[in-house]
C-alpha cells in the first residue's frame, strides 16, 4: 500500500526547522540595526573630533591649552569634546587628542590624535 502526504511527526519537524531559521534571521536583522546606530554615532563623533583638530591646525594659538573643552551640534545631536595636549621629544611639536562624548561627563565615543607643530 502506498501513502501520499506526510506524517504528523514529519510536519512538526519541518515546522521546527523553519521556526529556528526564522528566529536566526530575526536576530541577525536586529543585530544589524543596533550595530548601524552604533557605527553612525562613531562616524559623527569622528567628524566632530576632526573638525576640532582642523580648527587647531588653522589657528595661530601657541602653546595649545590642555583640557580645553566645548560643545558643538552635529547631525542634530549635541557633542561634548575635550582636548588633551601632551609634549613630545621634538621641540615645538605636541600631540593633541580630542575626545568626543554625547554627555558632558560621559565616556568618550571616539578619540582622535594629531601631532601639531608651532605655527610659523
């Protein structure tokens, strides 16, 4: 005698396999969305740090002030930056690190360092 169709156990196993696959796809999509927000925040913070270092590069102020800080709006968000100036072995050259955070006393989202020389 020949049977047509599937048994109940075969159908239940197939549904379980499809259910696990659907959960894995949902988790991957959720992870992708949360990572996208994190990366977007890092990109905007890097732009803020690069802008601050560019302003220092173009300025004629010397010596550079340590622990100078400020607030700037970028992409509809207020960013808080702080610069740290460290001397180097080369005279008239300093290492400037700009840290950017979303809160005034928060952990930095991004840090960028550039070496700057005394303006001519």
